[in-house]
């Protein structure tokens, strides 16, 4: 399944979220992504226990009743305005989208609204695409939060999207976002 990570550039954490999920790593001060790239992740979906993600390549799990496997091809896009015109290329054939904003930066949340509209326009309103809106930098919540959790959750619900908040730095909530996406 093709999944795209969307959001503005300027270090809001798309690449950091992806690398935390795929490699369980975090690099402080990672530069903005300047081109699209993608990484694959094999997951096991356990229908009895909702979804559990694991690196299927390294596991000894075999498919059983109530279990299925999937491969996510996760595309990390350059969010800078100068690359915006390339968006439709990345959206094509996507089955899922994670729209990232920074909980300490209100304009990044406002731009998620634009990304949502653009995504719906490009893939079509009737296309089955799972969207999850994700607030990043939860580790800075106490000192710097400016986007209220309830406001963001309400918006996500209003557009038929899932919602989550994460810290790419600590890893908190990252796995849950991808679980939400694969339900």
C-alpha cells in the first residue's frame, strides 16, 4: 500500500516520524527533505487484536487465520513551496496519507487544512484513501503547545480523518499513527 507523508517543510518532522517508525532512530536537527524518497515496512495485521505492526522481515510469524500481512511503501515528500507542484505525482495511487503539523506552530496546522483539500482534489472525493492528521513534537507540549488537541481532533473528525499526536524525538505515539492508518 502506498502511503504519503504530507505537510509543510521547515522541520515539522515528517522524515523524523518516518525514520522513527522504520528504523526506531532519531537525529536531532535533521535537515529538511529536498526530494521525495520512500521506505518500505512489512506489517502483520492481526484482525483479532486490531493491528500490530512489526518488522515482518525479521519475524518468524507465519500467516494464520485472523492475520494478514501488508507492505507499506511510505513516501516522504518535500514540503517546501517550490516542490508543491510535484504533489500530484506523489498522491497518485496512494491508499493512505499522513498529514503532519507541529503542535508548537499554528500556521503549520492551518496549512494541514490546505493539504487536506489538495489531497481530496487530486485523488478525488470518492476515492478510498485513509487519512490521519498528526501533531508532532509532543515532547514540547508543556512549554510550547499552541494547537489544542481537541481543536485538531475535531477538525480531523470533520474531514473523515483519523487523528494522533506523536513525538518523533521520543517515539511516543508513532507506532499508533501507522496502526490507525492500517485499520
